[in-house]
């Protein structure tokens, strides 16, 4: 697909040795996306090939897909990515991202954003993704940068206003591209 061909080449160029990136979902907007939703890191699963997709079976992805559909944010206008994009090593226990990993992800994000000529808005989902805001703002001062809670069930279920905050942010993202 032309809208993801350049992104696929980029993913393949970044994937070296034991570190592999997931692919962009070909059903999303690809390089023509107007809104990028930035999550934290890929979920731990064994399925290959891997895509950053709202259709993945994880509970956070299911929640995000429902929220996006509820506000009517068109799929072809969006793309999803992770701040720390490398697929997890399933032979090691899950651990929180370290500062160096977050910094590495931010550097890669700054490079990646140059591949989206129509991008207007970035939605930073969760505290980890939001750590990229200062650097993105400096590199891309014309982007609209929005913050929302992470769509994980833990976040959505433990705080009564999280659902409304997510929906409000996604509505704002939709308005920003009209």
C-alpha cells in the first residue's frame, strides 16, 4: 500500500539484530495521517508479524478502538505508534521503561514525525508518552499536542473521570483536523 510503503521501509531499516519494530497498521492513514496517537510500548504477545493496531487483541487496544469510534475520528486520518517502539523480549520479565529507553524512543519519534507531511495533531496517551512533549514541541512547534490518560483498563476502571478525559481529548483531536 502506498500510504504505508515508506513507513514499512523505515521500520525495516530500524529493525536490526535482536531489536525489531512492529509495522504500522495498513488500515490506518499511513503517511497521510493527520492525527498520531502515541502510546507507551508494544504489548507482550507472540504473534508475528506485529502491527501497532487498534485491532490488536489487548485490552488497551480494545478500549482505544472503542473510544476512537465513539467520537467518530476517521481511521484513515489516524495512525498509532509507541514512544518506545521495539517489541519486547518475551524471554525477559516485563519491567518499567528506563530513562535511557524513553530518551531513545523520543529521538526515534522526532525522526519518524518527518515522514508525516499532513500531520496536525499528536495525542500523547499516558504519562510515559507525555514525556516526549517538550522535545516534540521544540522540534515541531506548529503541531497541536494533546494529552490524555492511557486507555488501559487499569487506568479507565480506577478513575471515574478517565473515560471522559479520553473522549474529550479525542474529540479535540478530531476538531483540530476539520
